[in-house]
């Protein structure tokens, strides 16, 4: 097989501008590594069967939960366990996130709606 | 359930000094997030059933494969697919890595030997 290729996160983030639209940059044991740019706030939702890892690559993320908020800066991560309602909010003008979650995870989870993205582009 | 807690990578790296000894800082869908500090070179090995994601948090990692090398700086990641022989080498005095791999993954894979760590500490 060919030599595995590396992924430069900053370079990959530079390839797209859309917000709340995850892009796939890698796979590991059935999980996908996705990059997403956040602006403003998303929608309250949960993923019934999937945990979701958020690692802040740039900016500040406020992750709201029903019983409290967690504020994350660059180099900080949080795992939202399956079934837990959450609302991601970009506290900076634009916040860049690396996600680790299954291919099956839909961005809006059980909330659905117009911000749902089902076909993810691969970078 | 209680509010999920965040993980500050720099803070967690500050809690240990050993080299080539992964520490567990989180779990997502059966994968573990591990932190490890590398110095010098490791041993050639492969993991027969597990892909392994390396994200460079500090320093430079040279990942050697049988058919070529890949040099990774901070903010770059690589997924070593299952079955692929690899030899991680720290090119800087100390290189900090975030790993995503199953709990079952043993650092030395199929090579074994004295550098094998089987009981991982949780930070």
C-alpha cells in the first residue's frame, strides 16, 4: 500500500468557508475526523447513539448544556456523550473545530431542520 | 448526568514526564484519546486490527514507514492504518502527541518488548 498522507489542519481549514458544514479529513477505526467552522449559535440537539468529540483549533467555543456551560479555548477538547443535549456557540467571530465522531453522525442530531447537512464533502 | 468536563491538552501534558507511556484523557465511541511524550526513536511495529491517529501537539514527529517517511509539525495529523509497519521518531528534543485509538491498542503493537506498556494511567 502507499505511504499514509498527513493532514495539516490549518491548510484544510483554508479550503472552505461555509459555516456549520463539517468536512471529512480522515478516518480511524470507523470514526471520522471532521473539520467545521462555527459562527454564532447552532441549535439544541443530541445524538442518541453517538459520542461527539470537539477539539478547538482556533477561537473560543461555548458548549451549552441544560445544566451549565463549558467554555473552551484553542487546545481544549470536550466529549459530549450520546444522548446529552448540547448547543455549540462560537464566542469568537469564527471558531474552528476538529470533530471525532462516526460517519453516521448528523450535525443537527435529533433536532433536524434546515441546518442539517447529510452529504459531507471530503477534503 | 453531570455536565461534561473539558480537557486542556497543555495542562494534561504537564501532569507527566515519562516518555513513550500513553496517558488516557478521554473516550469517544469506544476509542480512547491518549497523550504521549516522545523522545528519540521507538521500535518498528504494526497494530494488526487497529488504526492509530497521531496529532502533533508540540514539536516534530517523523513517522517512518517501510516505503518512506512523513514529517509532521504541530497541528498536523496522520492515521496509520491497521497492519502498516511504522516507527515514530521524535525529531525535536521532546515531541507531544495526541493519539486516538482503541483501549486495546498496545503501544508496541506486534513487536512487544521492554517498552510495552499495558496498564495506562488516566489523567
